[in-house]
C-alpha cells in the first residue's frame, strides 16, 4: 500500500515539475520576443516591479484522522471487522497525501489529489488509498478556500481477532476548507468525508453470512504545506 502511494506521489510531483517548467519557459520566450535591441534605444533604468512569484498550485499534508464505519448488519465471528455483534466502530489514525492544481478559471482551481489514510480501532485496522479529482476556490472575501474531492481507490481491512486482511473497492466524497497562515502554510480548518468500503467479514472471507458494504464517515484537521 505504501509503495503504491509513493509511486502515485512521485508521478504527481513529476507532473507538477513539468507544468512549472513549461510555464516558466513560456514566460521567458514571451519576454525575449518583446524585448527591443539594445542598440535601438539608450539604456534606461526600468521602473517595473520584480517578476511576481508564480502562485502555489500544490500542497502536502500529514494530519490526524478519524473515521466512523458502520453497517446495517451486525457481523459475528472471527472475521467481524467492527467486532462481533457490533454495527459501528470509530477508528483513529493519520492521513497523508498531496494535491496539484492543473487548471484554473477565475477563482476556481481543478486538479488531482492522492492520499493514504491508516486508522486503528479495537485492535482492527483499515488502510485507505485513494486518488481523485479536486476542485477548490476562494468564494468569500476572506482568504478561506473551500474545496471538494471525489476519490476512488482501495480499502484494506483486518479484524481484531484474525490476521487475514482483504483489499476491496473504496470510494468517497470529501469537502473542507483551508485558511492561509502565510505563503507556505494553510490551516485545514476541517474536512468531512462520506463514502463506502467493503470490509473483511464472515461474508467476504468465510462466506457464511451476507454482509453489505459499510459506510465510512471521516473527519480530519491539521495543516497543509503549499508549494
């Protein structure tokens, strides 16, 4: 799971570097084509301000994370992910990832995000690796920046009483807001998510029960490093 996250993060970083190089190259070409020959006019002291730094388009984060997983059917037995006879449980851990905005229109930005979340509860665990499309903007006069994410990936779960783990489809929608503290740091005031994941159970492993996919409601807060 961690190797998949590192590979996706490396791809995201290379794409960001290529986009930045293309942007700076186009800016240099534009300046060169519009500059007048030195011999055509006497040298003058320019009053123009220094070239402004390109806006930060990406961010990285490592934040605390909590997720409540629930099911309409209580599982029992060795592979019961939520605990034998339970219909819900809360898991705590960390979520880390990054995003990069590839397009913008006015105050709206669109890009790609990759994240990996690891959480534990009552000795069971869940690892969620997700990739998705992200939209953000600055809809208010204050600098707060709301965003939304639709993501899909893989959820790996293990019950408390058996080392067997399974990986199944996981997806979700997420919404939150970042507040800039300075040029490089944002405070992620909140993020909430709602999604679905098929967990390990006596249905997915033993086939002795009929357990539907579980609902996952997550919450995180923390900080984002912009680049």
